[in-house]
C-alpha cells in the first residue's frame, strides 16, 4: 500500500514526480518524498501530503528521479520513515511499495557488518543491501540484493553518478509508461496518464533497466518480452473538473459508466457465447473484499434468482486463511484494482486445472487479470476516490450482463428485464437529481454518532455497502444489517439517537420491511426510508422518505446504492471530513 513513481526523460523530474505522486495519494498519504539524480543524488521527504511537500521543496535539478507516497506499515508516519531511503554513503536511493518480510534478520546482519540505520522501516534494508553488494556494477548489486529479499515489493532505485533507473517487482504492482523520449514508472496507471498512453505491466520477478534510450526487462537473467498495452482512459477522469471531491464526481459519472458498460451489449447478447456460467454448472464461488465483496453478495442474488445456480460468497481476507480449500468449478473474483492482496492470494490458492477463474476488474493488466483464466474489464475508468462508487456500479452491471447472456435464463424474464436494463443510466440520472433532498437527510446522520442500515433480500448487500460508505468517509459508526436479524439482538441498541436507514423497495420483501420500520419506530429511532416513487404509504411511518425511481426488484441495488453513496458523501461533507482520503485507508490494499 504506498505509491511509487520514477521518471527519466527530457523534462525536469521534480514536477513530473510530484504530479504523479499527487495522483497516487489514494494509495497512501502519511508522508512522501522524492530523490533526483543529476550526477549528484539529492533527496527530500517529510510527513506531509504531496501538496505541502511541493511548497517545502527546494529545486532539485535533474531529469532522472524517484518518488514515494506512504501508507505506514512498518514504522510510524514520520519524516525519517518516509521514502526515499538511502544507504550509509547516501549514494543509493530507494523507494518501495510492499513488505520485506525478512527485514529483521537482514537488518541484524547488516548492523553487524557496520551499516547504520536511521528509520524503523523494512525498506531501509534494501539500499544497505545494494551498498553491501556494490562493486562498481549497479545492476549486479541490485540483482544480488533482490535475491536476499523475501516478501512483496515494487522497488525503484537510483545510484549517484549513474544515469539509469532500476526497478523490480514481486507481488506489488508496477507499471512502466513508455513515452516519446521519456519513461515514467508508477504503481498504477492513473499516475502516468498525463505523460504516456502506452504501458507495460511488469510481471512478478521482472527487473527493468530504464535509460534515456529505452527499457530492458529481464526475468531470471534472461531478456523478457512484455506486451505494450495502449491505455485509452480519458485523462479528464483523473482530475476533479470543478467538483469538490473525486467521490462526488465519480458518483455523478455513474450514468455514463452504465452507458459505457452497455455499449455493444444490446444486439450481441443473443449471440452464442462461451460463458463459464452455462454448461452444467453445479455451483459458483464469488469472492472479493470491502465494496467488491458487497457486489459479490448482490451477484449471489442475481445468479440464484435468475439462473438457479447455487452461489457461495466468500470474503477473500477470510478465505485465504482457510486450512482446507473447497472450491466450486467456477470462481469469480471481483476486484476494482486487481491488486488486493487478499484476493490475489485466494485466487492463487484456488488456481487448479479443474477450477476456472473469472476475474472482474477495472484495471487492465492488473495482477488479478493475469491470474485469471478469463477476464471481464469493468468500464468505470480510473477511480481516484478511496471510497469506491462507480466501480461498484460497473461491477453490478457486468454481473447483470453475465446473467442476461446465460442460456439458463428464461426468455420471457430476459426480455422483460432487458427493457429496464437498457434504461438504467436514465434511472440512475434521476436518482442523482434528488441530491438536494438526500443531502437534507444526510444532516441527520451527520449529527449522529451511530446509524443502522437495514434491508432484506437483494437489498441486504446494499445496506452493507451503504454502511461501509458512511463509516469510511464520515467516521460515523454504522452497521449494515439484514432487517429480519434486528430483532435477534441489535434492536437493543436502537433509541432516538440512532437513525436507521431502511431500504423499503417494492416486490416480495415490501411487507416485511414495513413491519421492520414499525418495529424500529416503536423504539423511537428516526427512520430514513428509501422507497419507490409510487409508494404513498411509507411516509406515514418513516420520518424521512427518499423517493426513488421505480424499477423491478432485481435492479433495486443499482438505484438504492446511488442514494446511499450521496447520503454518505453529504454526511461526511457536513462533518468536514477529508472525503477522498479517509484516515487510515488506502485504495489498493496490497498487504494481507
Ligand atoms: C471501498 O469503498 C473500499 N475502499 C474498499 O472496501 C475496497 O472495496 C476493497 O479494499 C477492495 O478493493 P478492490 O475492489 O480494489 O479489490
């Protein structure tokens, strides 16, 4: 978790590095720093955000440099622990994302040999190891040092009086952006978009030597050919474009995300498709973390309801801890970043000839996409806010598309639902138009220290997602609960200071949701109900009603989640929270 960048080319490195780092702050922002090499190596770092570092920095001349933005794992977020880290001579500078699991042992050896450490980080062993092995050949020293490292890493190294950038990766992501007479490396594509359109996703174990003349990639001592991918992400998607926060911009992008996800879908869904969820499938396992896990739960309802396939949903962080792995013939991994360590480890454990792995991810070339037997790329575009919104929407749309293209779905249901599916972007746009009313309800949440979100059936995962959104960006404690479970315990917590957000959408669960709302009201809790625009009776029971466009029950997750995203956003805004950069969180969780 942390972002690294590097630059070599014709521009001054300092502004490029800082610009790229600012696009990577979603990966961590406890502290940051850069080092620039123009024959002489100079570094600067502090426990501040990138914007503040810009103001503090002296001008570091040179067109070769590295940078880092940190999410602390080993050692507190202080200036000393910030990257780059140096060897004893100050002639080797290193930035690192990942965890060196054998750093204590290495550090002890290096201390015995007389090396001096200044930080509490695991990373600092890397420049000292390189120093130890350096005998006039930077590449050799780097490669020997790599053989001593255990754990995960993406590393970039500068040597004084050496005009090349050395990088390597194992498990942590690293992308090499190829421009005209310049190369930019970064942990993730959004950081590079301003400078390059073509990227190489380094493979596990790759080492690259990057000079002004180009990039040489090696794996196990042999030259490795890697595909150059053209990235056609819209650059404006990595800017706020007048919005106060990335999150609200990304919430508003959702109608377009739906349109993009459906582009080319209508007309083609009748075609014969080689789908993993058709042929005599006895069961499906879906896994993910956080918001992607919640999307899996929605997927379970979609596939079980529409296709009659039994679906098991696993939280990847739990699944990877299991002793015995019992797998279905098909596994679907959902991950926006494609780099979530818990998901990657789970998928690696599941990878067997008799198991087919399908990954739904937003990042082309991400590690998860390379583990998969089949990949579906979501059409969310780059998501900059730590809190996921449009990527969740894009995941839901892909799950619906899978169900609608399955031969297991009966024609009448397909035809009825496809009509609505086609206009979901317009329906979501209408939810966005209720923003002002939702913001008023958010005021109630903003004044509370705890809240409940309840739903039944397909709306239960949306209750979990709404609560997760509120927690992560507003710091208000929130519980997402299956409405029917309230009476089995949590009802004891309800009082007039505990607002409850109830998802009261029509169809099968409507009657039982109304009973739940009455139970809640009997305990004095204020109820904010999300209800169908055609529902005239809920207003007499709930305190506040957010009226949402009518849809079939199966599409309720699409409509409801947008309202809950807005609710969380405005609650966080009223509380003055740093919405795009919630404390203690990073967008890609690349550690377990
Ligand atoms: C979402 O708002 C969260 N920030 C987080 O739960 C996220 O969904 C989770 O870390 C999984 O990430 P992934 O989709 O990139 O695997």
